[in-house]
C-alpha cells in the first residue's frame, strides 16, 4: 500500500523519515467549498483509515467511507457535495490497533470537541466581515492582557445577562451605566492592542456546563477551533466561529487590534488527536521512553520535527487569515525552537507586511525538554538568534520593579528593595547595554510589564510586601503611590508596553496567585473599581497618551539605547538619566530628563542646563507645568518619578 510503513520503520527524529513523509500542502483537514468537500489527514503509520459521518454530536454514524492512501503519508477522500454542518471523526488502524479520533486539522467541532464538523467558512462570516480591516498600526503599541470571561462577567459591566462572559459582550455598544465599562472603557484608556487569553477550543471546561466554571484556557484540545463556552450556543458549531469573528470585528471598529494567546507547547491530554492519528510523532520523549514534561502539563509537543512545525506555522497563519488577528503571544515559547519562531515571523511578514502582526512570547519553560538534534530553544538566553520582530516578556524588569514573582515577601525597587539602582539604569535601555544574562538585538524584543494573568496582580504583590495584615480590598495610599511609581518606571523604559487588565484600577484577586481555575468572581474585572481608583486610572491613561508622544522612548531600533545618556545614581533609591527625544532624522534638539525617586524622602535633583517643563510626576501624567527659569534644581517627592522636557 502506498505510504504504508510499520512501527519499526518509524525513526521520527531521523532525516529519512522526514524526507519521506514531510507534506507541505496547506489542505489537510476537511475543506468544504462550493459543491465539493475533501477530507485529508496525515497519518504515515496507518494501515487503514475510515471516515465516519454523523448527523449531530450524539447520534450513531450514518455513513462510513474508507480513505485512500497517497503520497507523503496523506490519506484522502472527496465528495461532490457541500457537506457543511456534517459531524465527523476517524477510525485509524495503527499497528493493528484501532483509534477513534477527531480531526487534528479541524476548523470546527461539536460541543466539547470530541467530534469535528465540516464547515464552509464563507457561511460563518458576520455581516461586513469580508471588508473588516484592522485599525492603522500605531508607531507605539500598548498591549492590554484580557480574559474573555473576566471582561464582562461582573453585573456592573452593564452587559446583558445572556452575553456576559461571552464573545458577544464585546459587540455591546454602550452599557448605559453612570461610568464607562467594557468596550467604551477600553477605547477611553488609549490602548492599541488587546491580548486575549487563549480562546481556541480547550478541554478543561464543560461547554454544556454552568456559567460558574472557569479556566484561563491553557489546555488546548482543538487548535484551529474557537472555544465553545464563550459562544451563546454550544451545539451549533457555526455560532462559535461567527461570534468569535464578531468580537474581533468589534475591536477593529473601535480602533483596537487583537492579539491571540496561543499554546502550541503541549496538549490538554496525552491521548490527543495527534497521538491517535500518528502515535509517538508529535511528542517529545526522554531516553527511557517516557514523555518529557518541560511544560509541567504532562507532555511537550515535539517542535523541531517537520510536520509539527508545519502544523504550528500553518495554524498561526490560518488564524491570521480567517479571523483577521493582529498578533500572537506564545505560551512557554522556550519549548519551541528559534527556527520555528523565525519562520512564523517571516511568513507573517511576507503575507501581511513587515511588523504588521505582533509576535512575542514567554522565553522560558517549566523544566528541561529534549530538543531535536541541531535545534535551538527559543529561550531568553538565545534571544540573539531570534528575529528582532520576535519579542519576549522581560521578567528582569518585572522583578526589578516589584520583586521576585515567586517569592511574595521579596520586594522590588518600588516597595522596599535595596541596591537595585544600577540594574534600573540598565533596564531603561531595554537591557541593550548589558546588566543581564541575555543580549537583545534591539529593545523591540523587550516586553516591559509588571503584572500578567500569572502570579499575583501588581496590587496584591504590593500589599503583600508593604502590609502585614494584607487586607487586599483596603485602599492603602502607600500602595497606590507604589503602584503609580511602578507604572511610571516601566512606561518610561525603552521596549514595548504590556499591562494586565485592571492593573490600572488596582485589580485584586484577594491574594490568589494562581487563579487559573478559581471562580469567575475571583477573576472578573470589578468595574466599580474604575470609579474607586479613578485617580490611578487617569494616571495610566496619561502615561499611555504621553508615551505615544515621545519618540525617544518609542524608538525600537537597534540604536535606541544610544539615546539614553548621563545615567546617574544620586543616592540610594534615586537615579536619573537623559533621553534624546528627537524624531528619527531630525536635527532639532529635543531632550527628556527622567528621575526615579524610590526613596522614602523627597529629593532635590540638579537640573541639566536649559528651560524645562514637567510632563509627568507622581501625581499627574501628561501634564505641562513649566519650571521657573531661575530654578536650578527640582524637588522630586518620595516614592515618585518625574519626566521633564527641555524647552527650545
């Protein structure tokens, strides 16, 4: 039989297997268009594959057909009919054993994902989606990390009950409250990108279950299908697709681009569709044959193998094309390879324009994972091998500012840490001038942040390090001050800006540091805090506006670090530096002077020569207050920063 091999022939890591069975076609899965439907799967170990068709998610098969083997381990069957809406799965015989499996390449599925659905994607577009385009890419990108359910689960969101926690919540125009919430609020904040936690089909939530279920979604089941629990109808497979597209369309209409959080490093269960279709190929193994566990989730996808890399790259491109997504954030990117990340960067650039789609990830892994021979892990230590269009979360800056992420009692420079001044002056360059154990090509690779969905919120971390009683809902003025200073620092470092949703209104999870499956009430955004902490919201809003106006901080080139000069440590906890703020190519002088005072006392700092205007301090951001010409120094309040601009 053409394409047939036995288990003993399969040396997955060997060049011979890859050369014999690598398939670069973009047509795997069920392709349904017009009057024809074609099913294709890659399964070079199979002796026989049977397609089973169903009328719904629960009935017995009403039709069975055998696929025909072809070149490169691809099996195929074609029907001269449009089979949109038909459920299907496969019975795959491998090594004498029959495996029942959904289609790893499916783009739609039934409730809870155990059966795939044929879909004519042209029938899933909401009105106007064909002409949907992203808002113009701004010179400076401000990324806002958000979980779909968190966004609208709070009754105070004003979203109708049937839409709360759903894709449709993002389509609600105005929530008729006394203060802005949801999309109206996001527009007012000034962010450019929303980074949505995983919304491809994941296995840890029962899609037919109650709304009290919750998970972050890092449990991939069907990589090319939207998650059904966010849809208003989990039984009709086209609804999840259409409503997901409506969500993205709504963001675009409101001037916001969308980044998808993707998890290609592991699967929800070891007995995945990959494993059932091609046993052993898609996973890494230790020398004793056991599965590697660099993900701490029980398995690692074998990135570096040809068909694994093809799957991941093609999946990213599918989401970018079909759903009009504007960027991708990779979970545990350190389990993937430099070659794969650079390939994805190249393919996105080639099709959509250089830099048009954001691409960044976590440059670490939970534990060791064996790589294919000759492959380099996409770790922070290997950042120099990554294209400078592939960014990394900078934990160095994060931990420097607020303290070690895994040790709640350890403070950073804004909440009592000592001896960190020189590191702080390295951080402002995006670590381009040394000071860390990695060497970015440019600050474009650095994602500056102080909180994300993982670990403690910024507010909770500050409370833990500054107050023994740890009353997280208490309004602590010193914590509020430290929060402002943390934001001021990372918003004035070179690199890209990323913040967790709600950080700007003192988001708390009551000290819960790993809320991946906690209740929706623990995780949701409490919209009334935007009123209670309006002062903090306004401060972030001002920083966002101000950041976009300052080319010296927005510069992402490899030469950007050269703009930063005259770095000084004045005393413990007090540093300053200057920034060449001229737009690229301009010869007209324009300078910034920045001061961070993390000390407990006010500090008078001598001003460089010239006339200066205060653009931000510890109380207000994006202001314009002239400093008297006769003043030779400026008083910077304790636990605050100051940003000044030279006049003339």
